[in-house]
């Protein structure tokens, strides 16, 4: 896949199972809660990859940024 991007979680909708990230470029990118490996909250600093799907850009492989630092 592509390069890892950084961003902040700005919204989480537990009822519908998705959230929104604002990336380093100020772009809103959606993600699915069921694909997360970490406990993520609003304002979490995260890293992720981007996929283009029929409804637009989607964040995948979403992880807390500190996980990369431990590397």
C-alpha cells in the first residue's frame, strides 16, 4: 500500500461504526471502527494509510502514532 500518513481523530460515531481523521494537509478522511487494532479516542494522534474507494478516500491500517515510535 501507500506511505503512512499522520493525523488526528476529530469525530467518532460508535452507533454507525466510523470516524473522521483530519490529516496533515487538513483533509477529512473517514475510517471504520471495526478495522482498528488500537483503542482510539477523539484527539488521538494516529498513523494510517489511504485507500481510494467508491465513496472517496478511506483511512486503513489506523494505529496510534506512539506504536510506530516503539517500533
